[in-house]
């Protein structure tokens, strides 16, 4: 497809556009169901990686990953206190 808008010319690949549309639709509508491991797998991470996990915990959980440990427990207690205090 070739299209013009004002002085701009656009060349659109129909197949790529369809793939992008389907991908974005699936991202919006897909729910990942996770299953806990029988025995949790310990993972060692650097302090920077740990902070990244904390900053994006909801994204990890939305994609089927969960974390446990003292720092995660404290974070969740703080969130619960913030929710009940509002």
C-alpha cells in the first residue's frame, strides 16, 4: 500500500501491519496462568538486578514469574499498609 498525507509518502507492508495488529491484540488480551514450582528455584542476582525486579515486580508477575524472600515480603507489607491506610 502506498499512501500520501500532506507532503509525506508512506509505504505500508500489509503483512507486517497485520502481524503487528495481531501481536498487540494478543498482548492486550492474553492472560498467563502460572503454576508454582514444587520446590522454588533460588536465583542469585546482583543488587542492580534486584532493584530492577522490585521496580518491575508487577510486570514479572503479569508474565507468570513470582519472587519470594524477606525484601519482597517487606515490600508487600508496605503496599498492604498503604492500601488499607487510604
